[in-house]
C-alpha cells in the first residue's frame, strides 16, 4: 500500500518539477513547485522520516515559497492574460538542445549507476516515532556537528544583514541637504 | 725556500700604480665635466707610475743580488703559494718563482719599462687621457710580471691574457680616430686564436703529466718523453703551446696584427710590441725547454717557422714608407730569429737576442717617436729628411740603435745574431737551409735599417717648412734614448762568443734553467754539437761583412730621398705591392676568413636571430595573445552559458566515474 | 515501505535532471532560482535514501543520523540562498526593470 503511495507521489513530484520548468507564468511555476514539495514531504513521511517531512513543509513550502511569491508579487511579474501556458520560446534558442542533452546525460548516468541497487530488504515495521527521532537528530546535530550548527546560525545572521543591504533602495544625495548622518 | 713573500711586491707595485692612476683619471674626468682645471693630477699620475716602475726595478735588482749570492744549482726563490682552485686531484696554486730566467725577464721588463715610462711622461704630454695612459701601462707591466714570475701554467696564462688585454687597450688608446680601435680588435682576436691553442696545449699537458706546475713539468718531461706513448702527446702539447706563442709573438701565420698595432702611441709600440709582450712566446718556449728538446721534429718546425717569418717580415720592411711600420716588421723578423734560436737548441742565445733586441728596438721606437713628435705627427719617411742637424740627440742615439739592429760589428745585435746563426749552422742537415735564410734576412735587415736612417735623417729636407718646425725633444725624452743607446752598443758584453775565450755571461747565468733541455739534446745527438774554432771565426767575419756591405748599399740607395723606392715601384710594381702587403697574408685572411665570417654573422643575425629566434619568441607571445582573445570570447557574461559549461563538465565527470566504476 | 532504494535515488536523479534543465533553459531569474531549489531537494532525497540504506542493512534497523542532519543543513542553506538571490533580483529589477537573464551580460570579457 505504501509502495503504491510512493510511486504516485513520485510521479506527482516529477510532474511538479516539469511544471516549474515549463510554465510560462512564474506564479504557475511557484504553484507547481509547491505541489512538488508536498509530494516529496509525503514520500519522506512514508519512508519514515517524520521530522524531515515536517521541516520540508514548514520551511520550504511555508517560508521559501512564500518568499518567492512575495517577490513575484512585489515586482508584479505574474501577469495574467493571453499568455501561452507553456514557455515554448525557450526551446528555440541555440543552447536549449545542449542543455537538455546535459540533463539527460546526468539522468542516464544516474540510472545506470543505480541499477545495481535492486535489493528489497524488508523494513516491514517502521518504528512508531519514525526513523529520525528528534532525540537521535539532536544527539548528532548538537554534538558532532555543533560547529557547523553554530556556523549556520552565523550564516543566517549574515544573510539577514545582506538581504537588507542588497534590497535597500539607494537614495541619491539631494543637493542642498548635506546631513552627515545620512548613509 | 718557500718563504720569499716579498716577491709578490714585484707585480704589486705596478698594480698599485695602475689603480692610483685609474682613480686620478676618473678625478680628471669629473673635473673636466665641471670645467675645472685638472692638470695637476696628470703630473701626479706620471710620477706615481714612474715611481712604481722604479720600485719594481729596485726589487728586480734585489732579486738579482739575492740569486747571485746563492750557489748556482739552488738559484730558485719561491713565494708562498695561494691556493686558487681546489678540485680533488688537481689543485692549482698561484705562486711566484724567481730563478735566473725570470730574473733576466724582470730586469728587462722593469728596466726598459722604466725608461719608456720616463720617456712617455714627455711624449704623452697634453693628451686628454694622460692619467689613463699610465694606468694602462702600469697594468700591463703588472700582467707581464705575473707572466714571467708565475710558477704554474694557469698563473702564466693569467698574465698572458692580461698583457693581451692591455695591448688591446693601449693600441686602441686613441679610439676616437676609428682605425686604432679596429687594430686593437684585430690584435685581440688574433691573440685569441693563439690563446685557444695555448689552452689546448695546457689541457694536454695536464692530462699527460698530471700537473701544471712548471717546475714539476720540467722535471717530469725527460722521463715521460722516453715512453713512446707519451712522447707524441708531449710533442703535440708543445706544438699547441708554440701555436699560442705564435699568436703572442707575431709569427706566421698570426703576425698581421703587429703592423696594425702601430696605431697606438709610440711608447706603447716600444714597450709592448718590441721589448716585452711579444717576447712572451720566446719566454714560454725557453721556460719549457725540455718539452721541446724532447722532440727533434718539433724543434725543426719551430726553427723553420721562425726563419720563414724572419724572411717574410724582413722583406716586407724593405719598401715601407711609414717609419713605425718598418720597425714593426723588423720586430716580427727579429722575433723570428729568436724562434730560430730556440728551434736550434740555442736557448741562451734566444734569450740573449731577446735582451739585446729589447735594448735596440725600444731605442729605435723611442727615437722614431721623437722624430714623429718633432715633426708634429708625421710618420711618412718620404716627407722627412735632413733631420740630423735639427735633432742631434735623436740622430745620434738612433744611429746606435740602427747599428745594433743591422748587426754592425761589436754591437750587441752583432753578437746575439751571430750566436743564433752559428747555432743553426752547427745543427747541420735541414738547419743549413734555415741558416742560409737567416743570412739572407740579415742582409735584408741591414739594408732596410740604413734605408730608414737615410730617408729620415739625411738628404734634402722634404717636409713643409711652413707648417712643420722640427725641434729636438725635451731631455725627459732624450735621456732614456742615451741610456738605451749605451746598452745597445755595449750590451754585447753579456754574451761574448765562446771562441773569444771571454765569458758568456748570460749563458752561464741561465745554465741551471736550460740545462734539462740541453741534456736531452746531447743525449740524442751523443754529445753537444760544436763548430770548430775556425768555422766560428769565419761565421763572425761573414756576419760582419754582410752587415757592413748591405748597410752601405741601403744607405747609399736612399740617402738622397725616395728615388730608390720610386724606381722599384716603376720597375717591379707587382713585387713592390707584394712586399708592401707583407706577402698578401692580410689580404688572404680578409678575403677567406674575415669576410666569410662577417657574412655568416650577418646571415645568422638576420636568419637565425631575427626570423627564427625572434619569430619563436614573438610568436609565442602572439600565440598567447590570440589564444587569449579566443578564450575571451567565451566570457559572454551570460550566466546561462556559464551554467551550461558547468553542467556539461559535471555530466562528463559523472560519466567518467560511472565508466570507471567508482 | 519496501521500495528498493534504487528507485528513490532514481527519483532524486530525475528531479535533479529537471532542475538542471530548468537552470539552463529558463530566462526568468526567479524560475532559475526555483530550479536550484529543485536540485537541492533532489540532494535532500538522496541523503535520506542513504540514511535509509544504512537502516536497511544494519541489524537493528538503525538509520544513519547524518542523513537527516545534512538534509536539515541543506534546507537552511537553501533558504539562505533563496533569500539572498531574491534580494539580488530586487536590486537588479530596480536597475534594469527586467528580470530576464539576457540583460545580465555586463561582465562579458
């Protein structure tokens, strides 16, 4: 039963991914990505990674995609109107063939590499609290990976500062008002 | 016996003098740039240089006295050695050795050198490079002293090269005129050819005998020469060293630089190209006499080259118009006599002639310089004449020198030349031919010498009395002339012939040094060759006769001007040109060696250097630039393009790992 | 769930490939950023697949905790990168009034 769910969700994820790439309207891309994330979260859940599934929804779908949506709305990019659903224009360019070839090559390589993993070992019963219990994650995260954890927090701080600086509207100095405190 | 460190003072004195004069020269240049007067430093330079020479002479005399106070077999003073090259099995040390032969050389170098330096203080007066001149001269004496005092062949070679360098510097002293610079270069390059042979000979000796210390070589040669495998190698080494001597001492085929070297100031010609540098080759062979005595073929070769050179040069002097060129060819000719002596086994006679030649040839050059100076740089004898009245001192001393050169009886040149010819005659066989050649050359020598005297000092005054006012030279120039003339006339006392039963001073003095060679010759021939007393006296008489007859002929032919020369030129124009060109040697070299080399050089400069090498180097640069331009076109600034490259590379890596099966 | 791990990895590869294609093909900067998110998710899935494999092959069914931990790191980094990227998009829009990648060619050599 869960296997079936997996395959369905897998198909959904791929469809969502394709939607991101092919859609003309950026808002449609965002929504496709959302669908993809949901499918992925389900897959994580079915595989026994409960915390990760929650994190996926909370952070990815709930924060990052919202951010994308904000920016699209801010810049007024999502024009509705007589636009084709699929962006056909991108295929007409010179490098499109090459790009698709590259992607296909990667896929093929991975497929061949993976073709060896055929064993179906039974993990019949998943533990109740999942494969990634908070205790287990915490034990690793705060002990062995304490330093990267702190570094990540620093990274977040830096990002916050950087985003503010980057997105700030730079005001041209106005002639006549030379207040030294103005940045 | 190794603690005579004071020997180092001998070359050090002129070296110091040279350094001081050099400094003074630079001060003069600086003062001249600021337009300040700098005449004082010129006089100071001259004084320092002369003092340095005097000091060197004093030390030479001290050495002579020390040596003469020692028993004959032990007459060697050695200075402490300075280790120069320390390789495992072949250390090369520099040390100075004073023995009878080197003491004779140092006396000649410093004695005649001192007189020439004094003369030069007057001759070079007013020259812009006065201090520089004395710096070079002292430097030369330093190098020459190193040459004759060195205890090893590498040390000798240092001096050898040093005198070559100073010769180049002094020949080209007036380089602004153009041709002296070329003459200096010609001298240097020809010397280089000889030097290359010298070095090869040295290497061969080192390989064969395992040492380059001269004393050790001299001691080892007699033993090694008896080994058949080694004797041919030793003979080859001797031949190569002789080739080096030919370059330095201007023998065929490397003699054409000497007449051109007359472009330098006359004191230079006197010191370097008459008395000292050109005698370095003679010294070398005398020093290594066992090496040559061991090979009779080599000895005959040396003697033949000397004799032929003497003839060729002597004949070339017959029709020269430039007074210095006559003396130049004469020098080459007399050097040929010295090598004839060496090749005949008469080592002492060669050195004796070296000494007398230094006296009278320096005298003649200085006298010619006096004439040139008095006539305001006129060197063409056709424009001289009648100077006997105007320049009495120069005239008298010049006569003495001419007498000695032509070998008039009882002069120093008479005795030394006769000894050489007797030695050649005594050897018999092929040497008789050489003896005849020597006699012929003696006749030529007398002829051209007195032709020179006649044209210069007798007859009508052919110079322009408006422009030229000949006057006697100042006493600072004539005093050395008088001293040298006394030596030229009386110097024969150093080597009176054996038949006269009077002592041969030089022969006795040099005996310890030349004895190894003489012994080898005697062993081969079974006893020394001796001419009977009767033949010896006849030879003396024959020499005197030839000298007197041909001197008279030469004098009479030219005592009323250039009529003789013009007659010969009209009657035998080809012969006249042939002799004037010194038998065409120079023209031959010019056409067959110099010009092809210049063409080859030009070809290499254009083809190889410009096309190939520059093309390669520039091409590398151009290639880099073009590749860069090509690569630059990849930087479109389009992120997607970069992404494509990255993606393609990632895909390739993935496939690579896949195939590798990691 | 008894899906072989290979299938999980294949799914990850497919998502990654689509992400690469989107990254290379699209002109809209924001969609490019979204393609990058897609690729990061594919990586996440691979990490978890690896952890699961550890669980499958170990006797007690114990997963390798580093899988989920790295996945968490990846999520954080993805968030950060999306934030900075979008800030840059805003700045770029202010200058050029466009979010097309074609306009961004000023670093060309």
